[in-house]
């Protein structure tokens, strides 16, 4: 059975522990990249990562873009929503469906 991980700053992710998800507080770019690879190569099928942290490790995330697993999903942090998560989901849907399902609305 696959597990679910949540990466980001502690204040943004600590609540996910109450849902039974494994949390990994991290803010350092190098540490985050290593952690992402370790989680992706282990038993984690879904990795949630805060938008702020994802911005620091974009190249690391890109390594998994063509893989079915793990699913790497961007979520807003306590600092707010940057829109990166929505754009990521929109791009995935466009690739799967072949068109912009929002008809050009951003």
C-alpha cells in the first residue's frame, strides 16, 4: 500500500499529521531536493508539496513529470496561494484531455 507525504514549512503542513499523512518539515532547497527524491523512490504514491517549496525545487519535481507515480501535487502554504498549484493541475488536465477545459480562463 502506498503512503502519502506532505513537504513544506512546518506551519503549513503540521495539520496534515492529524489526517494520518506523513509530514516532512523542510525549507532548505538542497535538503528538500534530496528528501523529494528519497520519498519518490520509496513507498510514497502521492507527495504534496507547498507552492513556496516547490518553487525552490522545480527541476527536481520535473524529473517525475512523466511518471505515473508519485503524483506530486502543489498546495498553498500559510503564506498564501501563488496560483502555481492551480496552473500545475490545469496543465496536467490539458495534457490528458488535449485542450483547455477552462476555455482560456486563467
